C-alpha cells in the first residue's frame, strides 16, 4: 500500500507509516476484504463507500497535521481513515449518521486496541461542539456548501478539507481559518457520497442512526 501511495505523490513518511500500520481489511465487509490493499474505493454497505486510500492520504497531507492537533472527522464510515488518523494525532473525534457503521467501526477499533478515538452517532453537519475548537476537520462526504457550524468549530489557524459541489461531482476545498476570515483553495475534482443532514443534502441513502 505504501508503495502505491508514494506513486500517487504522498511523501510524508509519518503518513506512509500510519497507513502501513493499519490493516484495512479489518474495516471492510468480508465480500470486499480481498481487495483491501488495492488503491480503490470499496462498498461498505448502507449505500456508503470507503474512500480511496490515496485520496485519504492526500487529505492528511493537506491538513498539515501535528501530533497535538485535535481532529474532527465527519463520516466515520468503515473507521479505516479514523484509525490512520489515530496514529498521527493524539485525539480523534469522528461523527457518523448511520448507527450500524459507527458500531461496526467501534468494534474494529477496540479489537485493534486503538483507544484515542471518540465516536458519535449523529448529524456531522452540525459538528461536535463539545470538543471544539478543532485544529483540523475532514469531511468525508460531499456538501452543497461549507457547513457553517464546522467553520465555527475550526480553531484560528485550523484547516478543513471538504468536498463541495453537486450530488454528482465536487471540488475538494482546503479552507483555513485566519484572523482575516476564511482562505479557501481548490485541491482537486472528486466524487463523494452525499453529506446528508441539516447543513448538507436532504434525506435518502441509508437509515438515520
Ligand atoms: N472515511 C470513510 C468514508 C465513508 S463515506 C471511510 O473511508 O470508510 C462517507 C460517510 O459519511 C458515510 O459513512 C456516510 O454515512 C457519512 N455521512 C453522510 N452524511 C453524514 C452526516 N451528516 N454526518 C455524519 N456522517 C455522515
């Protein structure tokens, strides 16, 4: 896997070693487990998708993480990206709207003895105010606009990666909160499953937790 990520321009040794130390197959349904070490998005049930590892690595590289950063992830999904983040920073907070996915992710994280992760079942478009502000926020589903509560929960100097666009196609934006407001730049074109919630898209696709 590390070799594939390197080919795709991921150069940060800490990120490469974090990916190498998390067994992706543990987080995937049995039906796709044999494809766990391909650099491909894979179905995880409930109409959802585990993102492509190289795209997840790119997120982490653009977030410029430091060990002491407090990180919020929206869209726990399989929990694989959550586990990789847990190797890079001291504390990870992750919100997922589909209860069954969150429960499954929790059991795999426990089995792997990854203990620095807090999971919440709920609407991540409103963030997780309890532990705010966050130094980095990763949104792993596609939003119509940058959800305002997430901007509010971003620390000064904090970075957020969020795919913004239509339900079909998005641009991955990197947003930085500065003293003068928000700075935003486009990273690449992408396609994510919809972010469903109050500051996202309306219903459909998966049961509410
Ligand atoms: N990082 C995950 C990506 C999963 S796909 C992985 O690689 O496995 C995106 C996830 O976002 C889905 O699990 C979906 O249920 C979840 N999601 C969509 N809208 C959400 C919302 N408003 N709050 C929290 N999670 C949401």
